[in-house]
C-alpha cells in the first residue's frame, strides 16, 4: 500500500537541519525500498524548508509510523508533527518519472 507522510518542522531549526542533514540522507538511502519518494516542502524554490513529504510503501499506517520514528530528523527533535494518509492513485497502472 502507498502512504503519504507530511512532516512539519519545528520553528527555528535551520541550524539543526544542517547538522542532521547528512545522517538524514544516509538514513533515506538505507530505507529507499520503503521511503520511495522523499523531499522537502518549501514556500518557494529558494525558500527555507518547512518540513517534508514522503511517498511510502508499507503494509500499514503502523509500519509507516515505525519507519519514520527511526529517521534522524525525528529522533533528534527537528520535526514538530507528522500526518500520515493512505494514498490511492487514480490511475494505478500509470508510471511517471520523478
């Protein structure tokens, strides 16, 4: 099943983000079979990251919660909250490059 995880960062964590970013990227690479499409959310192209959005393949919402709970951004207090939604593609067979 596919899920969307939408993260909101705590205010004023830009420096913490920079410190944790290498570990976060390493974690994402190690979990690429589950966290299929990760990325930051910004108000504009050059804006500061306000959080993130992932497309996750997992068996359940609990599995999604278990995976993000090990992300360095989460374990080190960068994230303020997360919303997890089941995602139903309108065209199941459509593949798009990202």
